[in-house]
């Protein structure tokens, strides 16, 4: 079940990020969806509205999944995102799954990658 949850979290987020949040929700969400990102309205409609708006405003963004970690009913995605003007971000998204293997809750943390660093290590 852990591998299925990991694959489903990636597929859900990738599909929404690349412009098809309605299909992502239909395939991967449970009957409830609790959102903890303060920039996104709670529930399925809030999620869809946010990602549809991001697709219109930023159609050329990209995402790379760097790490996926699963424990219990949670899956964490560590990603590298590139937005217009080469703005890069490291994100960490956490998804809680219900007993039917559907996503029902989301938390995230987002940090912009600075143009300069005091060390030679990447942020991911």
C-alpha cells in the first residue's frame, strides 16, 4: 500500500500542477479534502480554483519530484519547482490518505531558492 500511496501522491500533484486539477481530484481525492495552505481555500473546489488559476497565470512552470517518503497514512513529497523568470522553489507537501487510499488532507512548506548561497549544497 505504501508504494501505491507514494505513486498516487505524485500522480495527483503532477496532474494538478500541470493543469488538470479536476481530473486529479476525481481520481485521487476522498470525499473530504482538508487544506492547510493559507493561500488555498479549504475543500476540493478551493484546490481546483487555485491550480486552474496557476495554470492560466504560469503555464510554463515545471516540477521535479526529488524525494518521496511514506509513513503510516502520510506521504511527503520533496520537490524542485521552476517558475517564470527562473524563480526556483523547494517545496515539501504532506498528504494524508484515508483507509480507502484516497487523499483527504494536505500541508505544505515552500521556500524560494536564493540566487546566491553561503555554501555549495543544493536545497534538495
